[in-house]
């Protein structure tokens, strides 16, 4: 194409894609503010970029993520601020603290961080259910107040209830013993005429199970007392027996009290039994106004009589489930006060005074 041809061609006749060097680029018409999107208001329009960014441009990617991050941050801050306002009394950041209820005392947990004035409240103890059994001492029934107080008289003071003479198999040891009532429901054991040719101290005791001569004593029984060593003349002694019911002690035992086995013949060594003798008791009946008689099992008194006296009266009673003091007392024809008197320290459950299942009750006035 010649220069004349190009001069004759108008602007509209320029080939596609050809740009006239003498015609400047027309800027894009700006959009109205109301038509801009949020993204365009923050980051501008594509035409504002001197060089439009592509999807692979790092700056463009960071810009596109900024708005969601800001939105999430604003939402979190708003929620946290609302929590501080609503729960300020718990977190300690909402102005004046809320008063605690008058029935709850606040105490801090040791080692726990405290948030404001509200600390961990002390829990109120759980009350024991009213129906749960609570052991307590038995009490007499109101009707018992109109009856004579239960009583058992003591054996008169000075009454001899047993006595006898003891002599070892070879006659090395000999003495006389007797048991005397003290008038206060107790007894004293007295020894007289004691003689011994053994080179070791000798003692005596009362026990319930008889050993054999030559055995080693394993129990010192009741009323154990040192009689003495070798004697040149008879001696005497005594001690309180320590029981109000001595009749179960069926044997009097004499034994060696040698302090050591060194240089001592085996048969008279420490605790070796030297003499054994049976005891025959003669305790007179004690006056009492308690006279149990079994009328047979009944409701709330269905236990078993496990032993009787020589006269056939009930002596021991085994409590069955749900037995009560008043029903058991009625079965044996005595007052509740008498039942308690015969069983010092008797424990019961609840206001109905139910007895502990498996308990053995004493019904013998002579055993008190």
C-alpha cells in the first residue's frame, strides 16, 4: 500500500487490530458508587489496576482471602464480647458481682485459679433419709413406768459359794481355797494354808477348760494370783475374782511361775501345770422380780430359744429378722425395761426398736 492509498483511507477503514498512532486510548467510563460491589470498594475495579492480576498472582490471592478472615474475626470478637457481658459475674469482668444466695457459702478450691468474686460453693451435705436405720440404745416402753423397776438381788456378803483343798500329785504344793460373795454382785477368792517345797514360785487361777498336769498353760483364766515360792510355814492370800457369774469356771489350776527355764527341771518350768482340781459351785438363787416364760414364736418375735436353765426357764434367745423389743418382751412375759436390764447396752434400730438379727439375748436373771 502506497502513502497516497493510506492517506485516502479513513479511520474506520483501518484493518482490524490496527491502532492509530495519533488517536490516544479512551479511558473506561467510571461506574457509579452505588453499583460497586464490596470487593470492588475495598480493592478497586479491574480497570483501576495498571496491570490486571491473574488467578496465579499471589497478591491477588491474598486479597481475595482477606475479607472472609476479617468477617470471621469480627464475628468471634462479637461473640466473646457478648459472653463477657452476659457471664461477667462468673468471669469477673462484668462490673458489679452478682450476690450469692444466702444459703450457699462460697469457698475457694485450694490451688484453683479464681475468676472474680464468685468461688466454688461448698456443697450442702445430703441429709440421711428418714427411713434409714440408725443404731441407738434401747429404751423402755412408756407403759413400763407403771411397773416395778426390774431388779436382781446380790448374794449376801460373806456367803461361801465354793471351797476345797488342793494337793499336787507328789504333795509338793498344798493349800485350801474358797470363794466368798462380797455383797455387791461380786466375789473374792481366798487362799489359806499354802505350802510348797518347789524351788520356783507357784500361782493359781480359775479357768473353764481343764488342762492336764505337765501341760503348758496357755490362758491365765480368772483371778490368777501368785501364792509364793518355797515356804517354811503356811501362808495365805486372796484376790477379787473379777466376775459376777463365776459358775462357768469349772477348774482351779496350780502352775509354775518360774521366770526362766534356765537351770529348772522341765516339769516345773515356766507355766507348767502342777495340779488340777474340779470346782463345785453352790450359788444360792438371787431374789428377782423377773421371771421369763416362753409362750412360743410370735410375729416380730420369731427367734429361737438356744438354751434353758436347770429349771427349764429360757436362758438365751437368738434374734430373728424384724424382731422388736416389745414383741420379744411380750413373748417371754416380761417388760421391755426388764429385757434391757438383762441385756445392758442393748442396741436397736429406728423408732420401732427392731433388734439386730443374729443377736443373742440373755433372759436369765441369775446371769446378771
